[in-house]
C-alpha cells in the first residue's frame, strides 16, 4: 500500500520513510519554536508591536546570554504571523514636503551634448518652458556645426512634449539629424 500511495503522490519511498523517521524531530523543533515565539512575542508586545526583527534582535541580545539569530527571529515572525506595526506619517513632514514640491525654479536649461567628446555643443537658458527653448537650442546647434553634420548624427531626448512636438521633429529632420527617444 505504501508503494502505491508514494507512486500516486510522486514521492519516493525512501523520502517517505525518512519523513516518518524524522516526524519526532520535527515535533521537537516545532515545540522549541513555539517556546522561542512566546519569548520573542513577550518582548515584541512590551514595545507595543513597534519593533521589527532587527530591533527585536538587539533587544533580545541584551536579555539573553546567547542571542537568538536574526534569521530565526524573522522566520518566527513569518511562521506565527506577527510584524512591526507601521508608524503613522508625521503630518508636519507631509506638509513641508508638499510645499517644497511646487517651488518655482528661476531658469531652465536646454542643451545638446556631444557624446563622443562630452562637450556641450549648444545650450539655451531661458526663464520659461515655451517651445522656443528647444527651437533656439537647435538654431545654436546649427550655427555651431556650420553645416558640418555627420550623416549618422543623432539627437537623443526624453519623451516630453517639447521633443514629441511635430514642429520640433520637422526642424531636426531639416538640419539632417536623426531623432531618438529611447533609453
């Protein structure tokens, strides 16, 4: 009967007998785990559940002669399903962050860099983000190159509205440069 059930479940007979032989060891280990869990949970509860496994490890190291391994603490937390409570966010930090996100910036930079020499070939530094920022940068590039454009020259940009605009793409083609927006 054992052979039939092992074949049915896809388990080797030797593996089954090994498991049966070690069930007592597994029971002893589970009992030890439960005792360790009770001790860890006692420390965890004394700090109102605000400690993660690293902080628990440090507190247990203070209390025990031989400290418990941090991996053991983490596995107990997973096994018995208790975790550190997430602290609520500081409302003042949230307000401060929100006000800093919308600060105005006085200048904007549009530049074209030669990847071979790492030299800035053309740039424009206006105070607004209107389309003329990229048009003016292209004009400066054309002036700097003076018609001396490599046939495989390419301009790589992100996919913001300035660079996806049809007028910008036409101007890039007119100069004789390929456009790329990939990473």
